[in-house]
C-alpha cells in the first residue's frame, strides 16, 4: 500500500489554499472498473487514525491506498492520485474545519465518505449540500467499511444521474423558451401565424444545417440588437 505523507502539517485555510483554481465543481466522472484495484484516498491529519483506517481497508484486498495527512494542496493531490473514492476521517472537528472540508468536497466530484465522532442535524444537512456521499457519525468501524464504500459509490452515481437529468431538462426548457420567443418575434414582425413562424424557423435550420434552437437564439439575439423587446 502506498502512502503520501508530509510531516509539516500546519494549518492552511482550505478555502484559499486547497480550492484555488477549482472554484467550480470538477466534472462528474464514473468509477473506472477496468482497473485491477480501486484507488482509495484517505484524508486524515492524524497518522494514528489513518493507520487504523488502512488496517480496516486491508481486509478488502482489492484496493490501492493513498494516505494524505496534510491539508495543503488537497484537491490537487487527490486529482494527481486519481482516486476512485475519498475517505475523510475528521474525528471531532471544529465547525470551521468541518465547513472547510465541506468546501473541498463540493469540488472533488468523487464519491466521498466522511467520518466524524459526533454531529448534529445542521452538519448532516450541510454534508448533503456539499455532495458528501456518506456522512458517518460515531467514527470509523472496520467491519462496516465495505458497505460504506458501496453506499458512497451508489449514492454518487445516483446523484450524478440526477444532475445529468436535471441539466438535460433545463437545457430543453431553455431551448423551448428560445423557440417560443423567436416565434413571437416572427409573428409580430412578419405577420405570421404560429405554425408559419415555426415552419420558417425549421426551414432555415434545415437550410443552414443547424438545430431549430440555434436559429431561434440567432433570431432573438438579432431582435435585441435592433432594439426589440426580448
């Protein structure tokens, strides 16, 4: 098992040092099953706790483990490792530290299991908002690790599908709104009925080899440029 360690683990603000150029969430990506082993990143500032988690993971036998004990450059290092799943054992973190790890979780775009010794409803809700796949209270228990990994991965994929479906739905809605605006513009400026306006958009799209939504966007943009109402 490989480990990445740094003995100079001073406090560094995660909001500034970790996220850096990763202010926006990284693209969601599937767990790659063509690997012979799963890459697991353990994030724990306590080397003792990290070793306990390593021992618990060793029983799986099909994973490659990377231990990170310092918070500096956390997002970058996880990306370099190309971890399939991230385990964060935080012990009993302060509110500020917990919020900072939530901020990192938002941009990782990977299954994340976060372990804490104690929690409250507010923190549990915040973990969901941050994209944490499994928020485990009462700390790490070796006998539960397989089920926790499976849960985190399943939830991550379910969330990814929901995000994709939402994005597609929003895109289709925006396209319909644009087409409706373009039809209204043609109806007002050229005296066409709704079927004729749509037929004009479709004909232009076919002639130019573009989608109707693209032509509609062009019509709306041109109308705005000449001072028309949106």
